[in-house]
C-alpha cells in the first residue's frame, strides 16, 4: 500500500484493513512511504499498527511515482500473491479469502484478479453521485464485458491481485507510467496471461470537488496516452502479440478513451445545424453525413443510459439512477481533463498529480477498540533486509 501525505487517514486505514477475515499470520502488509514524507511518518508512528504490518521507506530518486514505490517494495514482500490497495480503501471482509480460493482453482494463465471498486461517499454531492455512476458502469458492466470478449483488461489502480512469479516475469510495474495499472494489464495480455474480474468490492473515496476531479482524471488520461504511445512504437509486434481483434479493440479502449473527449468540442459545435446555421464542415459533410453523425450521437447516449441502468441494478446503487440523465453534462469535465492530460503529456509526462484522500468523508473515526496510540519508531526493516540480501 503506497502512502504519500496521508496524515489524516492512517487510523482509518488500520481500522478497515483489520476487518479482513483472513488468518493474520498469512498476511504480510507493507506500507510504503517516501523518505521526505514527515507527515505520513508521524501519523504511522502515532498509530497502533498490527504486528504483521511493516513500513518501508523508499529512498530518494525519480520519478516520484506510485509504481516506483511498488517496485521498491516488491522484493520485501513475502507472499505468493501480491495485492495493491490505496490508502482510503475499505475492502469487503472476505475479499482476501475469495482471492486465495480463486487463485487456487483457476488455470495458471489467469495471472491477475481485479476486484470491483465502489464509493462509500457517493451521496456526498452530485459530482460524487455521477462519479459513482461512472465507476459502477465501468466495473460492473464494461470490464466484465471486456473480459468475456477476451480483450485486454486495463487494471484498476487498487484491489488488483497478481501471481508474484508472473508479475516479476513481465517486468513488474512501469515506474514512469502514471497509470501503471492499465499498462500492466496490457503487458500481461501481450505475454499470454488473462485477467479476471472477481465479484468482490472495495469501497473508495470519490473525488467530490471539480478541480481535484479534473486533476485526477487528467492523470489517468495522460497515462492512457502514455500507454498507447509506448505500445505503438512497435505496432507490428503489438499486432503479433494481441492478434488483429484485440489490437483494433485496443485502439478504441486506450486511444479512443481520450481522443473522444479531445474532439468533443467539435461535435458540440454541430449543435447549431438543427437550427439551420452554417458550419465549417458543410463543405465536406453533406446531409447524409450529418444524419449519420446525429444517429451515432443519439445511439451512444441511449447506450450510455442502458449501461448505467444495468450497472445500478444492485440495491445499494439504485439511488444513483436519477443522476443518469446528467451523465452527458458530467462528461464535459472529462473533456477539460483530456486537454489538460494532453498538455501534461507534452510538458510534464512523468508528474504524478496526487489525489488527496480524507477530504470528502474518507477520514471517518475508526473503531473504538482500534483507537490510535503511540507505537514508537517506524517498524521499517528495509535497511536490515537489504544488507542481508534476503528476498
């Protein structure tokens, strides 16, 4: 679990991960911190950490990214299965048990199990409702569909569980990619491995303010652009690894996910056509072309609504349904973030625009029996293990 500037969430983190219903002696929890992050160090030192939890401190270096921290911690992990969580995560208690049982029964080419993500603060405001609606559509409809079709499954940044030997064989995480999860999902597919969506849910904290939402989404979109550009440096090799169907689908999944928002302003400008106004595209797009574009726009909107209705079939998500009709307005923000992502890709490609946790209900009080109390110095054993050469 990589942590950075998480001073408000340490006690809550312990509270929720301690609810995992799995033998504690079989769990190895690594909290990964940065050397200059004094606030997180102090928060952890003031928190009673379970005896099986360890704190590792990443030495100075670049790039300052989550995947670099994960790569540093991997040699110190003792488990055969490597899982990744975010600081504010609240996994279902039986989640690790489900992961272990599925890995024990699934074919060896299933290298990764990806859990579903949901938001515990979806009712915070309208933006959090729309964000939760988008997540439900992605993790409950889109990703299972992608898996069923045998396409590349772009991983989520948390609640991903990987076979340790496969993770090392494919090269671990790309330290320079700001969506290391999606990029790793692509590399797994290129190496002949599969990812399954597991029916278990982790609850996260939704960004519920516009500017933080745009920064977070721009980082994701920048990572998608980076993933696509890196893979397409050798398109023939990518075609050979994925095959024609998955290769073509990847263009839509990765590039199309960003390009669609980048060209959205052009599509919006066509709204003047029903009112009989001239448009610069009139010279190359005739009435038939405009009819096709209009039909495609209406069909995509209807499809989005249908997917959202299916995604909110669960009882605890039905309260989101009134917001479905606003989903197109919500995607206006994704256009702003896409243009920011493109600019960041050009001028600061490796900058990790961190998402702040605990701002919208993520730092709720922990259980009374887990009230934090001083635990002394950080229990990091990284220097000792590095000096002895232990794996």
